C-alpha cells in the first residue's frame, strides 16, 4: 500500500499544477505512478465539471468557451502542451528519422509548433462555443481519465525511444491490465448513463495520435529539452538535465529550508535527469554561519540524490571518477 501512495503522490506532483500535500518519491513505484494517472485525470475532470456547473447558465458565450478550453491546461501547468508542440515540430518537418528525433529534443519553438498549438486551441474553443447547456456531465468528468489511461498504456506497452526516460523502466502486464480496465470504465459509464461518446472519441483521437507519432519518431519519447539552469530558480516541470545545483541549495539555505525540504521538491523534477553541481566543500571551513549552513544543506542534498541515482561521477581536471 505504501508504494501505491508513493505512486499517487508522484503522479500528482508531476502531472498537476496543484500543490501535493503528500510529497513522496520512490523509484520502485514508477509503474504504479502510471496506473495512478487516471486518478490524476479524475481530479482534472472534477475541476472541469465544477467550472461547467458554475458557468453553464451564464450568458457569456465566447468567454465560457475560453475558460472551459483553458482550464485543463491551467490545472496541469501546460506540461502536456510542451510535449505536443515538440512533437508537432518534429513530425510535421517531414525530414528523415534522425533529423526528426533531433528536432524533438530541440528546445526552440518552430513554426509547426506554433501552428499546431493555434489549431488545437481553436479546435477546443470551438467545441465548447458550439455546445449546448446539456453537456454530458459524466463525459466531462471522465474525458481526462480516458486520455490518461491511454497515456499510461502507451508508456507500458509501446517500445520507448533510446533517449526516453522510459527506456530503463520495467513492463508489468498487470499494471497495463489495470489501466485497460480503467479506460473501459471511463468509456462505458458515459455511454450507459448519458449516451455520451466523448471519452470514447477522446481515447480514439489519442490512440491515433500516438500511433502516428510512434511511427514517425520510432518509439515513445519522454521528457526532452535543454539544460535547465537552477540559478534561475525551480523548473516548472520535470527536466532531463540541470546544472548549478549549488545555486539552488544556497537560495534554499538562505530561506531557512532543510535538505529534506529541498529533496522533496527536487526529486519529482529530476527523477530521470542529469544533475550537475560544483564542488563547494573542499576548502577551509568558513567562519560565517550562513556559509557553513549552506555547505551542510548542499552536502545532504547531494547525498540524497546520490543514494537514488543510478550513476554518480566526479569530474576533476576533465577526468571522470566513477563513484557509483
């Protein structure tokens, strides 16, 4: 049960912009995190449904459509849109496979990403603008559940790209079966109660998009992007590589935060990332108490990261010393 709580906490922390009251991280619970994705979708759907019930009788037309279209993105912190735009740039370039995969990792936003994002926003806005006040309540609630069940199934069943964070993860058949049951329930309940095909249509659209993207990119991708500089503060979403950890721990130490508080927030953002830090503890013990506290916090954070890392290396004069 503890690992399931860890998995739910990881899914919430990674895929919702709403602060998670229970911050836990467990490397062994990655697959369980995927099974918990539909529960995160249920939270998104519940907020979506609540906004609809609040606004359905308000005569605000285009504003209603805008709020309904934007809410799922706001609740998830726009995380999924970033990947969608990367894929648009890569797939629509119609270049050879190696170039498409390189474009997928490029942090720059190209013309195809902008066009794809504009079309998606207009499509979602138009759906709500043309809808009536008799929307399927179950449909709104369960569309995010169905799409996130599809996402979990895609990660568990499809071959990942070699550069993906999913490449080293195990594949447990029972977890895929659980996601399939949740997907079937999310589709069946609106069909039976409201005769709504909305979750079915969303799942079908998601499946077609995954199939096409899989063929074009030769595998399932993951979190890609540039090196994030922690001097600029905390990243808003999980990253693939970050540097200047010492700047982050200094800021945290100055705010009076403990190493455990830093780790609780850092681990969900760097669970499959390269974390780069400068050495700050090899000199004379400083006289200033704040400097000593920073070194203690930084060292404890490095120990926590090293304990969970698959590989740990120290670089000195350009030479690598493999520690783990």
